[in-house]
C-alpha cells in the first residue's frame, strides 16, 4: 500500500470514528432516564434498529474471518449465508413477545424481562447476569484485540496507541449516551458495512464475470506458488472445494449453517434490539430489514473469499500466506476506493460489536447484578454508576485485550456459545413455553454457568468433544435439557401460576 493510499484510508477511517462520536454525543439528549440509557427502549424505527442489529451481530469475524475460510476451503462456508434468515426467524418467533414485555412493565435490560417472567427470582437474574457478563467481556476483548492490531499495523503505530485512540473514543461516547448512543452509532456503522458490501459485491462480478469463472479457475488450476517476504507460499486448488460441501466434511458445512441460525436468536445484540423498536407493529419490517442488511454483508464476505481464489488462480496476485488476509488482498487489487470501504467496514464491524458489549457488561455490573442481590439505586445514581463502570471496563478491556494475546484468542471462541447457553433457557424457552418454571430455568442457568467454565478449561487442554461439534453445542444442549426436565417436575411461575400479564405475552 502506497503512502498516499495509506493516508486516505487513515483519514476515511478517522472520519467514520468522528461521525460515530458526534452521533453518540448528540444522542445524550435522549438518554434522560433508565429505560432510554440502559435499553434504548421503544425509541427507534425499524430501519435504525435493523442496521444496528446487523452491525452488532456481523463482527470482524464475518468481514475478515469468513473470506479467509472460503479461500481455504471453498464452498464449506457457503451455507453460512443462510444465517441471514435467522433474523427474520428470531423476530417472528420471539420478537413480539420480547417487545410486548416492554408494554407489561418498565424494561431497560434483559434482566428486567427475566424479573417479570420469573417473579423477580434473584438467583435467575444473578446467574443470567454472570453468564452474559462472561460472554460480553469475551466478545469485547476479541474485537479490541483484532481491530487494534490491524489498524496499528496500518497506521504504523503501536497497537496500544491505536487501541486507545479507536476504543477510547468509543468508550467516551458510549459512556455519555449509553444504549441510545449505542443503537444510533451502530446503525450508522451498519450502513457503512452495507454500503461497503454493495460496492465490493459489484466489484466481484466486474472482476470475475461471475461464479462460473471462479468454479472454472479453482477446478482447473492445480496450484499457485510464489515467494512472499522471502518465504515460499503455495496454494493448492481442487475441484472438491467447489462441490456442495467444499473441502471439509458436510457435517462442518451444516454446522456453519445451523449454529448461526439457531444462535442468532439467542444473541443479546438481537434480543435487546427487539424492545428498542418504537412501534410494535413494525416488528415484521424490522425482521425483513435486518435479514436484508445481513444478507448484503454476508454475501460481501463470501464473495471476497471467492474473489481471492479467482485472483490467485489466475496469477493476478500471489498466493496468500495467511487466509485472514484474503479480503485485504482483494481490496488491494481492486484499488484505492475498495481499500477505503473495506477498512471502514472492518472498523465499523469491530466498533459496533464492541460498543454493544461494552454497554451490556457495564449495565450488568451497575444495574442487574446489584438488583439481583437486593441493592436498589435511584435511576440517576444507576446511570452515573454505569458511566463510571463503563469507563473502567473500557480502559481495562483495552489493556487486557492488547496484553493477553493467547487468553484473548481463547476467549474469542467463547462468547457466542456462552451467551446462547444463558439466553435459551431464560428467554427462548421461557417466553414460548408456559411450562418453563423458575426452578427449571434456574437449574438450566446453574448448568450453563458451571459447564461453560469447565468446557473452556477442557477445550484449552485439548479435550476432544464427541461428534466433532463445537463445545458450546454440548453446553447449550445440556442447559436446555436440564431446564425442560426440572420444569416438568416443578411448578413456580408456570401454567396457572404465571403472572396474567406474562401469560398474555406468551399467548401472542
């Protein structure tokens, strides 16, 4: 990358950071009470909420990791595109119930919904908060680590400096405006990701002529070899990469489809946005807009992997030593405008996910956990406490993310399944089945809390899980089974013992 292009990318990226800050600063006027500051409850239209959801879910993994997997294994990652349907499915299955809970009582967090559903069961709220906090910190640290390293290299700065500039500004505006600013800045960042996606999708078809050309190149090219930075890099091609499952077993391709589809429904960045919608009647539009936005971002990520395969196979660029650099190699080939939008999309993906989990983790420590232990604070004091906690978590997360590389790499695989194991028993089962008892959900959360920590230790020590599925599939399954079985033999907060208002919500 030439010096002039580097400066253009820097200016473009910092322009996006500045706009995000200004949006967050302006949003502080809306953060006037606990419901708006902690939840952005019932404040936004379907386009804003839809873009915010897409940005928070489509993290740097989607924009950087997916092209790398496609470059490495071909069609194995293709079915992942169907996870865009998960947004519509989530809003249809659980969206109107989550949004209706905001009509039943004051809702500013997922913990508030658990309170209403399970009659203020302190154990449920405490364990839900703890498991969500673990997952949130894992996600936050991984986003900071990846983005700081990337932009530190791009800017020629120490990663600590890049991290404190980017995520220090993010922490500042998020601290000022809370979840109101979070939703609005994420919507802007989601727009940037969708715009970048559309530009690069068009570039893919112009550059390759379509997928048939990619199939021809990958199927007919034996290998490509080049010396990169003094080392020989070889990319072996195979027609097998273009079959229905790609180069890996079909079970893995299916897992990349099923786990994101089911998992998206249980992610806090999806659940919390359900009650941020202003008009409940707009729920179908929200599901549609979120699905379409993610479809563009997902197709963008997939096409970048195929573009890299095409360019390497045709000899237009050298083989890529590190698969995660596939999207950068494509952007470099396309030209300066592509580089501007690709780097902006990666920055937007990291910032939006980080801001979501920064507010979530701070709100848990300052509001939900104290409430679970019987500590009640006046709303203004809660908001001030949350601002202080958010600033501390932001700074500590930057330091931890940049000084604990191996630990962050381990945690980066931890967040998705951890969050699902807490939200599925509490919300997905609890708001769709009247038979879910408070004892059953409490038992499921105890199971999730213990097995998440145990699974992390076992996985780190090389334990091989049966069936070849990711460890969190076993944890989630166990927490659901325990919830259902215990609920069958207990009766608190279920069936005829349900709050009549909650009963009406579940009937929706």
